[in-house]
């Protein structure tokens, strides 16, 4: 009987392009495709990418695994047209309906007396209360009244809300009232999504728990509608695939399971690139890497330490950033783990402009996929991509191996309009745009290294995204980094990360005990129970049991501190406290051995692979065949003058070459700056600094 021919596919939907990477089960070969995104109907690009892939086979193989990263949740919270937020209700304890609006004292603009807080996601008239009270130890002080429950259900029916969030006081310690309310509401409003804080975020701090619950409830109808639409269009195209979605923490979840926790998708899009960088580091034996992902709209930087992608426990959804830093108080707190990235509005489509003072500025607005940079021929906005075309770094005739035409004259016209206003030359204006965008991106790299006590010179920079390899040398020079890795298919690297990701399930348990008070027999039973539940969930999603891995952690602090650090579980009575001292010393440079260590939460994380992934044998992507008459030498603007620079094709590289040089491929272009050399190491391009300024 012939072997069943199947594909494992990853699709990353970006602001400008949608990237697809696939692996063939019968050959281990990797296949890649890149198409323009469809911002107003993002699911359409997913289906189009799959149709383009399958059209390349005489007899279409089955898709056994389809992984997808999406920005649908973020876009909805940011107010994208066509993704209007639904009307929801918040049910809370009598007297606490305004916690969600009062929030914390964080001000996004300290010196602005008229600063506006993010608008509440649930209107005040839709914040309903019930009479009940539980204390922080879980003792019921006032039982939930039947009359209160009946009145609540009647109010919800009258409002016709699309979803309900339930967040009762101290429900992390005892969720009996939340469970009872959930059952009653499910009976009164069948089919309405219900989010309980005790299931979604069972830890103390009332405002953050309420915010996480409300964000999840608001996104539930939107994400459910998006996934339903996507699955329907896949079926219409006769594509029968098991759909999985990337979560914010870099783990994968089956589409039908993510519908109950849509807030876990808010940072889905950026996570896959960091996961791919960690997998690359494991393959080459390097465990201190900086991931740098520059696409068409944004640039993102992350840190891989000891082979592990750094994870943070909380973020502000739809919040603003300033120079890569999240502005506290500008968004909606969400307590879900996420890949810890610094992100700036810097991509190939970032628009250059002149401010009222006559100074050149770049960003934060982006031309996106539609209309895109001026060189795409549909607009006259000058962007970073247009600057690279004018400087000669990007091919002036085409991208994507000739499939995507470039109008260099349109790029020059767009930049010339800026140059005339500035009174400078066309090339100087283009160089200024590149310098400004490089400065913005170097700040993001400093945030994830220098500002966290890490020396960037100890790291290797992994540059990917459609635009990342063009700017990598300048960023490495700025931070004193001597080596850069450019992986195979850098413009599709995030899509490859989807294939490297594992199914992940996590369970959080509130503890709130001093380390010396822990009952380790009870803790062992609790963790074992979490592992059993997590394994059952993984298997239900199609995971292979033998690949399951479990991680036990505590979130601890010195008593009186307002923040926690994650420490590995240790069954020894004094082991947890000592581990916390060690982690605190490593993070902050000191530890206080006499202080009492308090355990706030216990977290169990389980991960597993969906199916055995075949070893890769070769890579197939559309080749960058030179157009007839294209020269092997191209003039590039370097340090104020043009220089003739060799242009190599990625699939025909010499073993070693010195910069300056250009390396072109189907999905991206690499600029090798002066004083840098390039070496081809299998499917990895290594750039090495020859001298440090």
C-alpha cells in the first residue's frame, strides 16, 4: 500500500504579506510561498495561500497539520473596521461594579492633566451585581441568593448581550459562586459565551483579574466568528485540515479549544518568530540569541537565554508603546503568558514624512499591504522600502523571484518630493530614512538586553522577516554584536516557527502561603492532578502522549513585594525559598536570606508534539532566477557615494565573500555591509564582523 502523502503547514498572517511554510511527509522537503495579505478579510489570505500551495501538486496531498498565527484579537481591540467590539455584560459582587473602570493609579502620560484612560470594554449599565461574599481564604461569608441569581438572568435576557464575564470577589480562592452563576446563565442564555475569572485567571489582584476576564469575554464572539469563517472557507475550497492556532506564549492550541480562551491570542502573531529562532539555536548548539524580526509594518526583538524563549506573565492589550516600551496604563491588562518582545512601528512599509519644524521623520504610520510602498505602484508615499530601492539595496525591478514587479521610478519620485522640501539630495534623503529607522529598531534590541542586565555582545543576532536582513549589519554594529545568522527563507521564518511550536496547556493555582507553610504532600498531589488534566487536554487535541513534557513552577516574592518571580518547583521544604533567593540575586544582584518568601501562585505547563515531524531532507522555494540582462554588479549608495557591489543569489553563494555585497533570494534580501564577511554554512548564512569600530 503506497505511503499516504501529507503536508504539515504553517501560515503567518502579517500586515503586508502572508507567509506559508510546509513540510512534505514523503520527502521531508520544505516548501514556501508568500502572497499579499488581505487586511479587511485576513482569513481570505490563509485560504489563498493554501490554494496556491496545493496548485503546485498534480495530485493534492492531504494536510495533516495546519498551524496559524493571527492578529485578529489585537486588531479588534485596536478598533479595526469590520471588527466592532460586541456588547457584553460583567457580573460581579455587589459594590464592586466599578473596579474595572477605576483600575490602578498608572497614568500613561504623567504630566498630562487631561489624559484619557482606555475606554471601558463594558458599559456601566451592563455591569450587573449579585449579593454574595467570599473572603481571601475561600470562606463563604454571604451565600449567593437565589433571588439575586434569578434577577440577574432576567436582566441579561433583556439586554441581549453577546457574551458574559463573571468576576466575583476572591473567586480565585473559592469558585463555588461563579460556577453556580455560570450554570444559571448558560440555562437562561443558551449558546452565549461565558467567561469565569476563576477559570481564566484564578489569582488575586481584583482589577487585573477583572480586566483579563472582560477582554476574554469581548474577544470570544469575534474569534469564534473568525475561526468559523476560516473553517467554512477551507471546507468550501475542499481543504480538510486540522486547524491549530499559535498562542501568545508560543504554544499551539487546537482551534476548537482556543474559542474558550481567545485572550490568549492577543500576541499570537509575533510569537512564532522567536520560537523559530530558539529552534535554530538548538540545532546549531547556540543558546544565547537575539531574535530580530522586521516585516512590512513592525519590527520585534526578543531574547533566547539557555535555549529558552523569554516569557512574561502579563501585558497590556491594545496599549501604546514608546520606543519599544509598553506604556503602562494605556491598554487593558491581560494576565496570560506571552513571548516577551519589544516592538516598534518600523517595517518596510513605514512612511517617511516631514514635521512642522521641517525635520525628516519616519513612522509610526505604515502603508501596509494596501496600497503599500510607492514602488508597488499603487501610492506615492515614501517608505523604508522605497529608500532601500533608491539606495540600490533592493532589486530595482522585482521581488519574489520576479513574481512581484518593482517600480523604481515611482520610489524615486516619492523620495524626491521629500528631498526637495529638505533641500538635500535624493540619496541623502534615502540614507536618512534608513538611519532613522535603524535608530528606532536598535532601541528595541537594547530594551531586551541592556535594560535587562544583559550584554548584547554576548549574543548572536538572528535576523529574519522580509526586511530584517537588510538592516541587520547596522543594528549589530550599533550594539557591538559580532555575528549574525540569516536563516534559510528569512522572510518566511515566522511561518517555519509555527511548525516548530508544540501544543501547550497551562494551569494556574492560587497559593498565597509562606514557603515554610507549604504542605508538600498536598502540593505534590495538586501538581499531579494538574498534569493529568493537562495530558488529557493535550491528547484530546491530537498530541502524541510520549512527547509530553511537564514544567512545575512557583511564582514567589519576598513578603511585602508587589511583584513575583518564577522559580522551579522543588519538593524539599527549604528548596523553594533557596531557589527564589538564587533567582532574585540573578535578576537584581542581591538576595535577602532573612526575608520570608511567599508563594503566590503555582503554575503547571505541559507541552507535546501533534505528530512526528519528518526530518528535513531539502528545501524547495521559488528560485530567484535573474531576469535576462540583469547585471551581476549593482551600484549601491554607501557612505555618501555609489560603489559597484556584487549581487549574489542565495542558492548560488560562494563559500565566503567580503562585504559590501548583496544576497538576493525569493523572500528577502541581505545587505552585507563594509567590514563584514559572509559565509554559507549549509542552509544558514553567517555574517561576521571583521573589525569593531
